[in-house]
C-alpha cells in the first residue's frame, strides 16, 4: 500500500511521491472537499490560490479532475475510471464533505481494495490526508461536520478510511488560517488518549506498510 499524506499541498517530499509512482505519471484529482463552496468561488481559488493540475504538472504528473458526484451510486463505474490512473490526489477542504462523497460513490471501498492490491497510489493533503485515518474524531474542531451540499446525504460519517493507524492533524503550528483549530484538535485527541500525528505545513507521511498486516498487529496488541 502506497500513501503520500501531506499537511498542505505537495509538501517537502515531492521526490518520495515520484518514487512511490515509479514510472506512473497520471493522476486523478479529487476536489470534492470543496463542494460546500460555490463553483465561482472554487474557480477563483483555483486561479488565485491553488491549482492542483499545475502543481502536479510541475513534477511531470498529468492531472485530470475526477468528480465523485458523477459516481454516486456507481462504484463499479468509479473503479473502472480509477483503474486508468497511477495516483489519486485528494485535495483539502471540508473532511466531512469529502468523506460523504467517498461513501456515496463507493470510493471508500474501491480505494481500499485497489490499495490492498497495489493498483494505485493514494495521495492528498489536509482533508485528503485526514480521511486516511481510522476516525475523524477531533477534526470536528477544524471542519463543520454538518456541512452537506446539495445531493449529499446529511448523516455525518465519523469513520475514516482506516488506511493508517492514527489520526492526522494538518496545519499544526503553521502560518495557516486553521492553525489555531489544529491546536484545539490536538488537545482534544490528547485528552481522550487517541493516537495522532500533528503535521506542520510542508511535512508529509510516506506510508508503505501493508494495511492488513497493520490491522492484524493492532488486534494482537489489543
């Protein structure tokens, strides 16, 4: 299983991302964490703040937008589409909105299966990294869990994808608007004795451990 989980954008380990990809250079870009803002605001953000196609392109990676809303209720169609890519790059925004999109499209099951079979690399930052954890506990202090754009189920999903064995708190002690909220999330997780890793912007987790082996080890320890 190949994961590249960043606090903010590509971060400081771009070479590691390329190493994970090997000869692969095609990425599906998933931006559904931003579905709670208007299309005009998204376009402004892309033009003036962050364009994932350009960022990946600077590394020689060809990025193609993939909207999970087009696959709500069609996990087989989504799997067929994802099979055409080497990397799934999931951007920031609201982690709870993103998690809803992953559930309604079947992405959560599809990506776990593809990763277990080493068919794709999962990469992402901020919300895209947060959802790799076992749970979104604590992230409710950074993102509104009740955000549900039109076409989304309103039920809040607290389970993460379970790709790693601890929570991720992005933007920790960084020059980012959510840095103060990240401090609150860390205190919350500490108070409950939950495992986490707080990432400063620029920091990245590169994870190549087999997911099932990690799950079995945790079960034996428990």
